[in-house]
């Protein structure tokens, strides 16, 4: 990726991101045997670029960003960044794209949620752990 972003303070996320950056591709970098996409967001307050590896949920060249945080009661910090600055960079394999994220609801959210659960079944369990409706962004 051409942008330089801040790495996560969470060890496994930082290590995963470093591996993607070193390899120049997301290929072979997985969570529980599932592929990831590396997103670069812009900090809501700081304006700094931040790397966010997420499960690969893709349909017809569009991607989903699922703000699950493992079913935590709070949104992940990147959620607020994307709400404030919806322009993101997505790296899928070696392909890097500048895209715009928008939070979806209703039938559109349900469609993308089903795609997300198919791509990564633990999302369904994460939803049972929290009272918040896990947000989904479509990135296109």
C-alpha cells in the first residue's frame, strides 16, 4: 500500500497488518482460515491513517466492513473514523482501491449481514453477545 498508517496496539492485529505490508498482499493472511481485506481509515479526531484488517466480505467488487468487535457492547474505534471520514483504501490481495463507505440499514443491511455471516460464521454469535445491532458498511 502506498499510504503509511498507524498500526493497531492489539498484538495479533498489528502482527497481521505487518505481515500484509511486508508481503504486499493480503493473500495467505487469514483469520480462522478466512481471507481478510486491509482497510486504511482516517482518524476521526487525529486525521491519522489507521490500518484495519477485516474479514473479506465481497460482492460484485463491493465490500462490507462489519463493526463487530467480537460482540463487544461498544463499536470498534474504526467505526467512528469511517463515520467521520468515509473515504477508505481497501487492499484485497495485491489490488488497492480508493472507495467510499456508507453505513447500511434495513433490507440492504440484512443482505450484507447474510453475506458476512456466510463469509465468517462467528459474526452470528457476536450479534448474540451484544445489545447493539452490529453496524455494516458497504464500501464501493
